[in-house]
């Protein structure tokens, strides 16, 4: 392993281990391996977002990891590096209406499809966080918890999370009162309290209505 100045050997080895699946597929002849992941399955409001990334073999990015393990400011920095250094990247979306009509799982798969189809380079193989995309016309390997196992999926998870967070911050001005810039649509106590006062907006997922319910005793507790 070539030494990277200013980076611990432990960090270099951790990032190198994230390429285990990519190296395996390269030995089998794959050239362009895309990782795909989504963000936003759990929120009460906003679309679900997916990203797809094709990294150069063995590209070292210090701090590359599951997006949930990275502070927001560092995620944004890493997103810029990934966009600059990757061979290809793209983001796909599934709307609130699609989530309500299709269910969140199907909508998440559509977002992943759209991200993959938007890549300027066609992948030879796709590493998918979670489960296979039914009918997708490229060989796939599903990895449960893949954002902690694959560099490509980790990179995709960062881009998806940053893209969705930025959108929700922008939506905060369009749908004031729900604290979207802070909660990004997730069911925080403050968000639930706002829903109890204001009711759902057109950005809220009506199919998640049971998760929006705030019991009266909880409402009083939130106001303390």
C-alpha cells in the first residue's frame, strides 16, 4: 500500500478494505462497477433520493464511509471530492406522490433505477445496498449494509444524503413551520409537534399517516 501523507495507516487500511467487493469483481472482468444507495426512506416528508457512483479502482478518499457515520459538514466535503474524482456519478429521485402510490420500497427502487440510468458511463456490474433491483439489465450484487462494506456504495450513500439534505433545506422556505432545514423531514419530536399544529403539507407522505400521529399527552410533553 502506497503511503498517503498525513493519513494514518489504520485509515488507509480501512478504506482499502472497502474495495474488497470491487477488487473481486475486477478480477472477474468487470471494468466499471457502480455502487448505488438511497437516502430518505424513513422521513415523514420529502422525496426519496438515490445516487450511483463509479469510482476509479482503489481511489483513496480519507473518511469515506457510510454517510450516517459522517458529520454533515464532512459529508458535504466528501461529496465534492467524490464528484470530482469519480469516473461517473448521478442522482435519482422518487417523488412523494410515487411513495404514496407505490410504497416506499418500490419508490426507493425507482430512485435507484433512475440514478443508474443517468450515469454517463454504463456500468458492467452494480453493487446495490440492500436487495437486488428487479429487472435491472446489468449484473448485480446486493449487499445488506453495503454502505459499510463497499467503497462505491459508501460514496453513493454520501451523494444521496447530501443531495436530499440540500433539497430539504431549500424546501424549508417553501413549507415553513415544520423545521425541515433541521429535521430534513425525519420524525423528530419537534416535527411531530408541528404536524399536530399545522397538519401535513403537500410535501408530507400521506401513506405514513400513522407515523404522523401525535398523542395528546406527547403534545403537552413537547410543549414543556
